[in-house]
C-alpha cells in the first residue's frame, strides 16, 4: 500500500459535502472507489462524476448507524480487493439555535434529547461502525517489507477542541472522534494501520449552509479535500485547517474556562436540526 497513491478507497458520507469532494478529488484512471451515502440520487451523481474521470465507482445507499449493514458493506468492499484508504466522513450537525416547535407553537432554544442522540449516533457511532470492520479487514492484508497495511481517516472538526454553548452535542461528538482516532493511532500503527484525524474549520457544505452567522476562513469543499489528501499522503496524525482558525481554537481551548465561558456564551448559536 502506497500512502501517496492509494488505489482503492472507501468513503462514507460521499453523497455530499467533504465526502463527495474527496471522492471527486481521488477519482482517476485506475482508482477504485467505494462510495456510501444516504441520498441515492446525489450519490449516483457523485459516482457518475467519478466514473467520468476514469475511476471505477461502486455506490451503496448506506446509513452509517446501521452496524450490521456497515459491516456487510465494508466486508464486501474488501472482498473486491484490498482497500488502501478508508475515510469515515459521514456526519450531521445541530445546535441550540431557535427552531419552531412541532405543531408551530413557538420556538425552543434548548438542545432536545433526540437531537443529541442522533448526532452521537451518526458522528460517533457511524465512525465506529466504519472503523472496526475496516481495521479487522486490514489486519488480514499482507504487507511486504513491513509497510502499511492500510490507512483510516476519521472526520472530526475544529469544533471538537472546546465545548460550545451553541452546539454542545456536535462539539462533544467531534471531540470524541478526535480523541478516539488519536488514541488508536499508536495501537493500530503496531499492526501496520495508519490512522489520521481530520479537523476542518468552516467548509461550504450542506452542514454549514444554514448557519446564520459569519464563518471566518470559509473554504470550499474542493479546497478542503485537497488539503486532506495532502495530509493523508504525509501520514499526519492530525489534519487541522485552516491554520489561523486552528491556532485561535487551540488558544481558546488552552485558556481557563472562567475566561472563555462568558465570551463563548455570547457567540451565535448553530441552528438545531
């Protein structure tokens, strides 16, 4: 397996956003792509775009919260041929911004239980449902010369560096994914499996389209995909970008909560799901 030139790639959340941009970024002659997503129409469009670039694209309508379905899909993909790179990109967002209550009886600024559970099920559970079968399959791949057996990338976020009053569950879910990936890197590395965590800032995708506030250093999904690809090729443990926002978030996270809580409490809130 060559980190610089993966030949077979599996991507979850490939029907839109960064996942779709990554699929198009890697699509080329001789590349096999296994693309999963929940929207069959958009997924078919992404698959067709990748095929037009010469790639062999296998698409599958797949919910990452379906543990058995994910295990079956990942296993089937590896049966086609060894997967060099698995990217767990599927995710949803939601915050404490005002939303109309069901029945149109006013609005709520709290984060409902069902939203918290859904965010964790997709962002954390979906990453686990991708990670576990991928690692098990990669352990069975021969690695001549002690080289890497494969590479796994987990999609976190710069929001995962500090709890955010505007999006508590989203920030917590991304913090969990970041910690999980960074912790597993040392363990998986002993088996020849590279693990990287991706921490983007604001990227122009359906997840950010409803944000009613300025998003500093906003990147296109295509630009984000190019940065991620370079980081994965370099086997970076943490691919965090853009660097000015990363530096700001890192600084805020390092400061005492007593200093930062009043500031964060006044920031705009992410819309609820």
